[in-house]
C-alpha cells in the first residue's frame, strides 16, 4: 500500500475497539496512505479517549466533518440520476422527497421502485414511489 495513492475507508468506525484503531494508525504511519473513519459522533470521543489519554492516536486526526442527518435535495437528485439514469426523470423529485434526505432510505426506495417496474414490465412511476415509501420502516 505504501505510496499507492489509495485511501483506507472504514465505516461504522465508532464500533472499533482501541487495538484496531491503533492498528489503523500504524497502517497510516507506515504505509503513508490516507485514512477515512466514518461513524457516529461517538467516534471523536473514542479517538480522544475517556480522559484524553489517546493523544498519539488523536493527533493523527486531520479534521472531522459532521455531515448532518440529511443530504441536500441537489445531492439526492445527483445520486438518483447516477443510479437510475433517464428512468429517474419522471420520478426524480418524488424519490428525493420520499427519501427525506436519508441515503439509506433512498437506496431502499430506488431498489424497490426498479424491482417493481421490472416485475410490472413498465417504467418506474410516482405511484410505485408512494406505495413503497408507505411500506418502509424509516
């Protein structure tokens, strides 16, 4: 990995135990690759330590970005277009609105709408979005 230009991306990093965080720090130090730790706000606390005792680990943090709870509508539209292409045009706004800024919900909606369209041998419709949205647990 050394000088490969690659990035190590870890999702749900707030669940990692200290020894794994230390291993990731060593990978960063020795391989000189970027590391992105994605997780809930608890991640920052875990990187600092309960009493600030993890200074060596926390000193590697370049910056923390809070992405918030919701993606802006323009970003949702870009995701929908990139996944569904031209099929999304008639239902673009409806999918984005039904997703409520939540990418996991959007993913489930798109997957369900595409499946329903395939089963019905039709294009995705606003009605499919509404029906599926009503069934999602989020």
